[in-house]
């Protein structure tokens, strides 16, 4: 292979460091092979390419919804995604939720002990985080434990009394 002025060896066509999918087809046969999936109504993975910007956005939104549903709601993995990698990512997201709930409600983690992780995973798998965020997630998990009889009923907090009286800077009560 010929070298350039710096002595580096260059591949024909200038494709050094590019994968087969990234390089531009040079021969008529390569161009024809690259064009076939597109003419059949699909891209590299066989998915149909949208025609306009609006449909492209809609298609992207649907694909994102399907991916998020697979990650947080236990839905089927979208076509073209590695199911095992999505399962690993889902487990990571559940672990993140579990750590947050344990931080917000240490009483639950202490009550369940070593069973906290398994109990929370069973609760969270196939259930997205509720609209109220992490605090709502902790509350819903506690409610689930309470409904199963694993957590005692929460006592009703007493009504707050009058505000305490304070001393002012000059020694008079306010």
C-alpha cells in the first residue's frame, strides 16, 4: 500500500479507521447493495424510513416511548435492541430507585433488612416511577407493604399546637 508524505500507510479509497457500515460504497455493486434495503422500505435494520420531518418526529417519539416502556414498565424490547442489555439497564434503574427509597424511608429498609432489595425489586419491576417522583415512589412502596400486612399502620400525627414564643433581641417576648 502506498504511503503518504508522513510515511503513514493509507488504504485505498481513504477509509482508514472506518467500519464497513460507515464507508461510502465505491463500486456499482456496492452502491446497488446499499440501495436495496432502502428501496424495500427499510433502513439498515429493516425499519421503514419516514418521508417528512413531521413523520420523522412522530416515528422518533414512538420509538422513544417503546424504549422507555421497555426500560421502566417491563414492556417488550423494541425491534433492533438487545434484550439482555435492556434487562441490565432496567435492573440498574430499579437499583437507583431502590437506593433513593431506602434513603427517603430508612425505616422500611431497617424493617425488611436483607429482604428489602428483593421486596422493592418485585414492587418496581414492570411499574414506572409514579408521577409524584421519589417521594411518591416511597409512599406507594410503603402502602404496598402495609396492604400485604408487612408494615404496621402509620400513626396519625397530632395537630400542631401554637407556635413557641421567642425572646426578642432586647429581652421582650413576642
